[in-house]
C-alpha cells in the first residue's frame, strides 16, 4: 500500500455529507482517478478502485465478516478482501495493498485529494489525435466505451487544450448523422467515435448518408485487442470487412503502423474524395507509448489546387449549343453548392431560369428574378413548366436520378467535377469535366454580350404569381384534423431567419417543404440520395456545432423539420441538445402516422397497414428534457409559437398537429 502525499493535491468534492451511509462503499471519480469511497465505523477512506487481481471495481463490493471475525471490503468479482480503512489485504495476496488517498470531511461534503494532473505519457493515440487536429478536424461526436478509452483520453487531452470539441450522444447513429450534417454545411470533416461491435455497426446509416451525398466524414472505431483477433472475442466483429463498402479508406491501426501517416491518409481521403474514411483502433494499441521524437503529421505539402478547368473542346461545344438555344434552362444540383455566384452570373447573362433539384433547394433565393423553384416530386409547378418549355438543359452538379424530374429527351449539357457522374444514367449531348465555378467563369468570359436566347424573366414572375395564388388558396383548407401543410410552411417562410440553416427529414413533411417553403439565403441540409428517415435532428446538432466552429457560420440559427416518425427515431438526442445548450428549433409535424407510406400504399392499391403511430406529447417531452415546447392545433397560433421558439436560447420543439392528407 502506498500513501499519497498531501502536498500539491487537487481536492475534489466526491459526496455530500449524508450521501453515503455508514457501512457502505461506492465508486467515485476524483479528477482522472477512479476510487472506492468507504464509510466504515464513522470514518471515510478512499482507495484505488481497481482490485489488483483482475481489475474488479471495489466500489461495487460489499462488507463481509471473515472467519477471523474481522470485517473486510470484498471485491465483487472474485472475492479478494481488503481492510476498509487501510486498503491492506488479509495476507497471501501478491499485492501489498491498495493505494490510499487523503480524505477530508468539510462543511459542504466529503473531499478527496489527488495529485494534480501532470504531463500525460504521450501515446500513439495522441499522435493520431494531434494529426487529426492539424488536418482541421474541430469536432468529434460519439460515445465513450470500454474498447475506445485510450483513444478517448487522447481526444480528451485535445479538448482540454482547446483544440477540439467533443459532443457525447445517446446513439452512435446520431453521431454519424451529425457528422454528415456538419460536413454538408461546412464542407469540412468531423469525426464520429464508437466502441467495437454494436457501437461501430450503429454508425453505418449515417456514414452511408454522408458517402452517397459526398460529405467528408472520419469514423473512429474501437476494437478488441490484436491478440484476440479472429476467434470471436466479446464484441468482436470483422470491422475491416464491415466498413469496406461504406468507407473509401479503412485501415486497422497496428503496433507497427506509421501512426501519424495513417491518420493523414484517413483525413486526406475524406477531404479529397468527399467520402468516409475509417480507422480501427484495437484496445491494446491505443495506449502504446509514442516515441517523443515522433511528430504529428498535417496537410502541408499533401494537397494541391482543386480547380479542374474544362478542355477547350468542351467549352467550344457548350458555347455552340448555348448559341443555338432560344430557351435554355439551368438545372442546379447539390454539386453546384459552392459555385452559385458564378452559376447565377451565367444565368443572368443568358436570361435563363434556374431550377434546382430538391437536394439543392435554397442554393438560389426564390426571390431572384430567374429562380424557378424545385424540380421533381418535391417541386413546384413553376419548375415543371420551364422544364417542358426549354429547348436546352444546362445541368450543373445534378445527379439525374429518377427523383429529379429532369427530362432525358431534351438536349443536355452536363458539367461535373466527377467524371463518373457524367452521363451516369444515360448519354448526354455535351459532357463537361470541370469544376463548376471554373467552367461558369470561362463561359461568361466567352459568351457574346447579347445572347440570342429569349429573356424569360417575365415568364418566371408570371409563373410565381400563379403558384403563390394557388398556395394562398390552399392555406384555407380545413377538415378539422389538423393544420394543413400550406399554412405551416407559409408561417415558416415568414418566421425563419433569412440566413438560417434548415435540416429537413424524410416523409410528407419533406415534400411539403420542397413545394411550399420559399428560401432566401437559408442553407438546406437533407438526406439526399439515401433518403434516411431520422436525419434532421441529428444533422441539426452537427450543423449547430459547425456554427460554433467556423467564424463564417457563427450566429446562424439552426432549424430542423421532421414528421413524428422521423423525430421518434432519435428523440433521445433532444437531451443531448439540452446538455450542450444547442440553439436548435425543431418543427415537428405530428399526424400520428407514417403518412408518406400510407400514401404510397393507397397509390399502389394496397391496404393501409401498420403506419399508425402512438405518440407522446412531444412538446411536453421537450419540457421534461429541459427545453422549450409548444403544441399547436390551429393555424392562427403558428406565427406566435414559432416566434417564441426561435427566440428561445436553447433546444425547442414546436409540435404542430397536422392533417395527414392536406400536404
């Protein structure tokens, strides 16, 4: 047994005076030390919580009287005994006893003194965490558990030094969705952390969402010790094989790895490929000491310029087509997100309407004289009208999936930075490989001052007038079964700040958002290609974190929109938002049903089956969690409730009882 000196100690309050009854023991934390606090015969003692046999927690033990008539503190795992006040064993143990820590009883509670945290022994996990920070990773979402503790401590050290922010979630799926939302808003990767086995598999849906939407994400998973790979240890699964389909880069961190270089490769793959990168950390590797001469890596000298200029032949072919067209139409996909100033300039030169895919909603303000709304199933009649009338499509960063509504029979120019995306679903007339911003600037420089195309601005204004009249008429629809979607999204259009970030879920609420909500300068996040229900609130947590991490995003309000089915999947994360003080307003359309699925069943002449939901009062739930909650049943109460919720400094839910059929 060793005594800890009382000089230079940090004192931690570990219990109230009446918290631990006489004759009881409990596990406590004092700084980074895990201790067993004992109250025995009116005295307090604190000892190392780990039994020297196999690490059993003495704080979960019991007091037992031995054959010698003496009372001992007994380890709950294998019955080793220790003196409750001195930590000494009765004899026969290899270990001489437990480390003891000084205890003071003060007026306000029980205090334990532990040595101040000094310099940690640098580990390979520290080297990799330092490298991750050097690559610009500012945020980790995850769950700390038994197979990632060494890595977690390295992340804790980076957080302690102000280099990294950590958010502990309730479900690993929320962590990966948060990373996806973070990346879709900022363009930068965040990391999600899990244990081995079920923790790692829980990450999968959010990682697939990021992958198919080209959002950079770093996944860090714990794993069992290297020496027990293969036979099937507790919580062991073949993570390398499990992550192979979803990760563009996936490697196991071994004793012999070049640890800084391995993290550099992971970060570079995530950023350059706009994809998922994955590292597997076996438990025994995480705490390996790192040679002090080993330096963390970083991006210097690793990444060149990203601009891809189209070929002269491609530019000539585009200019010829544009010169021949009378009614060109610009279709903007999510891939054009960072080039919208250049896209808008070209559209203005052509006086051509700009429609967006649903995933690209908000990339051009609906108030712009050439903005023609969203195309496709979640779109507006304005966009579909111009699609029918055009004689040339200029598609920029669009996927051409069956949901986009792009007419494949029209002459088409397609521009994309990804060569595999060009003509992916069908041949196009002019495929152009190049960064969209570079291509648009080149075209603007080469276009004649007065193109021969028709100025379509007046038609855009006319079509918006017709559609707004139609929307206004729908606001009055009332069946006594909840508020209709036209009224809900009209109120949201009025109330949501112009520069807000809006995370949208999947379902009827999403289709209505696409049709009715009019964007100004908002950024819209959604689960595009994967279309995963449950995306919005977790993604909003990631978006909120990005507004804290990047000056350019600071101060932007974060709003999420979902149905009751989507929010129910990750509703425990509302407590996460409360814990971290996240300023998120969640608008929840509650119709007690998976309404989109019911609609599809009816359309396919199936009976409506198993789509009804049993819900709590989500507004009451928000209040129980420590946030703001309002429940709305009438359209006239929408504006005041939204105003109040948006002004609330913290997580808020506006629960709107909505009509499942008035969408």
